[in-house]
C-alpha cells in the first residue's frame, strides 16, 4: 500500500483543540457566580522620564495576568501548555485592566505585537504584554530641589466591579520586580512597593485597585552647580564693593548693577524649567534671599554716597567760614585733574581764592606752585600708603557691612540647609 505523506495531513486547529466555537467568550468565566480572581504581577523594565512641568512619568513594564477559564481546558497526555501570540486574544475572554490617571499608553508592536497567551490543560491562563504608559504623578515642589516625590501607577478593571472580578497581587509583595539597571538622570529610586485597595464610583460601585508605588529622591548636585553656587558667588561678589573707595562711583555702581542682573538671570532660568505653581519652592527662598543681599549691597552704597556728600558739605561750610574762602571738594577736584584727592590735604588747598588785595600775577604764580607741590606730595604718599588712605576714606557703614553682611548670610545658609536637608 502507498504510504500517506504526513506533510499533507491537515493539522488540528488550536481553536478546535480549545473548543472556542463551543462557548460564548463574551461572558466572563463563571458568569452569574462568584467573582473570578485575576492575579497580577509586574516587572518594571524602565522608567523613561519624569516631567515636572507636565507632572507625569513614563514607564515601560511587563504586565502579566493569571486566571482560570475552564472553557479553555483541553486534553494533553504530557500535561504541556500551549503558547499563542496576540491573534488569539480577540477570540477569548481576557481581563479589561486599565491604568487609572493614564495620559498615554500603548502596546509595543515591533516586530509584532508584544503579547503572549499561554493556556494550560486545566484551563489556567497566563496573559502577558509589554506596555509603555505615561501617567499622572501629583508632585509637591515646596521643597524643590531638595524634594522626594512619591508616584504610583494604578491598575483597575474598567467594566467588572468587585462582584464580578477580584484583582489581587499574584505573589504578594514579590509580585513587583524591577530591572537592576534602572536609573534616572535627576532622581534616585529609593523603593518600589505594591499595595491594593478599593475605589468607589457612585454610579457603578466598588472596584478592586492595585498600586505600583515608587519613591524618587532628587539628585541635588546638578542644582548646586547650576543655581546655588552661582548665587553664592554673586552674593560674595557684591561684597567686594565694601572694600572699594566710597568716591569710586562708577566702579561700585557698575558692580552692584552687574550682580543684580546676574541674579535675575539665574532666577529666570530656574523658573523657566519649573511648573507655574502658586506656592513658594525651596529654591525660590534661597534665590530671593540671595537677591535681597545683592540688592541691599547696592542700597548700602547709595546710603554711603548720600551721607558722604552731606558730611563733606558740612566740612566745606565750616572751613569756608573759618578761612573766608571756598575750596572744592575731592569729587570736584577729581573731575578737574583725574586723580584721587585726599580730603585732609585738598580741603586746605587755596586753589580758588577770592582775595583781591594781592597782585594778580603773584597770586597766579603762588597758586600754580602750591598746586604742583601738593600734587607731588600726594603722589609720593600714595605710592607707599594706598591701603591706609583707602581704609581712612571708607565710611563707617562700609566697615560694619564687611562684618554684618557675611555673618548674616552664613547664618542664613546654616538655617536653610538644616531646615530642608
């Protein structure tokens, strides 16, 4: 007899083996009876991003469902399971689990849909799929950037309440596993945990809900380099004006304006990368206090300059009444010859005398000689006593500011870091 070719024998269809055509899979297993238990376990593959502006996170995970459907039981001599891809999913009943507070989600489909269905002879089913989901995370930025954020991904059945479907973690606390190489650029993942609860909807009732909780602690070093250290340096730079002579108006004013504008730029850059929240963040406290120190250094020089002007006018009036002549002050003298004028020397200089008794030629010659000799003495004294002259010509407010400003700023830093760390 002619032997049959086995390659031409029509194989048995999986649908016929599982008797899919004999049952109505639009109904859940055990319809009308007790709720069907559906176990869940999750393996987190990666946390792709955390967005403070949108207040959400993106996670890629493997989601696995376990349940028993006796309608899918089949005979097997070796008690082996059968594995299928996503094409069989549309023909049988599967749990309708969805992600609460999800913004976007999708099942990976390269090169085909990442779905696996494994059916055991006794009717137990394993349904696994690979999903990327973006969900909301309600963040509190009151301690930013020294904050710790707690986010959660919530799973729940959409159609079946607790009377029809019971969601639970398949292996308890061990149902949630993570990849060892998960890392984020701005956060350190402190912990992952699984929990469960109930959610109530007024129109449909109570639903089982599962939670994937994780805590994220922000790395502070990036913000130290980008915000805190520059702010500290700008505050210290503003203190340099306390050691500059009080009559050097262009130097002190330009230094103050530069530090104020730089602090404004730093504050604008930090605010641009953050959500527009209605409360004060920790970084705002530090930057605004630093800005206040810089601003006060400018106000300090305004007070010094104003008091210096009043003091010199009083001295000018006293010496003018005593000698019967009027002399120019140091600021006006600097405008004439471009050099610094010591007050003690220049205030006695009879450069502009109103006396008319002497001969005009003799007065002019005496004036030139006196000016030349005074300038020569001043230049010689400046070469060896620059530091002494600058110290003597600083206002008392500058002297106190050199001590008060750094001391208060150091106390503020100790209080700030002790409070938020």
